[in-house]
C-alpha cells in the first residue's frame, strides 16, 4: 500500500489522533502533505516565513484560529508570521479584504482581528456594510468617519490589489492555506488535521 492510499485508508480521524511527535517522524511527500509553487515568491535570504491566507467570512478559517494561536505561542523565534486576506474575484472576498487592511492601516488589527472573527461567526452580527463596520470598530477608538475614509482610501485599494496578485501567485484555491518560505502551500486537508498541519508547517520551514 503506498503512502497516499495509507493516508486515505486511515482517514482524517485517524490522522487527528497522531501526536505531534509521531507526525514529525513521517517523511513529508510533495503532492500529499504540501505542494510546491510553480513560481515561488522570493523572501529574504536565510529567512523563514509562514503566511496564513484566510477570509473573515470563511468558517474553516475561523475554526483554525485556536490551533493557529497555539502554534504562534510555540513557533521558532526565527520564523516570521504574516496574515493575508484572500482576494478571489468576488465582491464578498474583496469587501472582507478591505476590512482587514482598513484595520491594519488604522493600527487596530492586533486588538480587533479576533473580535471581528467572533462577531461574524459566533455572534452572527450583520457586519456587511461600511456603516455597520464603522459602528463596530468604534469600540477600538476609531471615529466613524475616519473608519469610512480609510475603508475607501487609495492605500487600502493598493493593499487589496497586491493581495489579489499574491492570491494568484500563491496558487490559492481555497482557504485557509499556509504558504511557507514563499515556496510551499499546505492546508488542513493535505496535512490530515488541524493538529497535524502545524507539524507539517514546522517541517516545511526547515526545507
């Protein structure tokens, strides 16, 4: 039985039961646990980087947050982590990317990121208009008009365009996806479970 058939036979549940230590002993296979990007994105020499490509409206991205936060607490100090909103050619994805970059430009992303995720998925708040967003982000000390102006700004436009270009270059077809060292893409289905995902990511940072 080859490796791919083995993974299929034990299923996602079986993989989820593997401990991080036991998973780390498994040799990663291209096309099974990760894929190599056709056109890698250069990063600084001797640098290690993990980029989470996500969408605020994506429930899978929301459910990844707990394991992601645990990984961030224990990740190697030399691994740089970034978040990037996915920008597919769809108004809803573009709108949510603007939410992310507006918060980033206003300097409130760190304290508002998780709160916005909870508001959308846990609290089911209808934050799908600029007015509703301005009201929501007021709790973080941002004047409503200031929020609206930044949301519509050229700066945010530029960020969204750049994220759209990177979404294509990263060959992202679904989220959440993890881009490692600008060369590799992995996700929960390829890794087998959310727990196993971070062991795959840790191994890929060393490739």
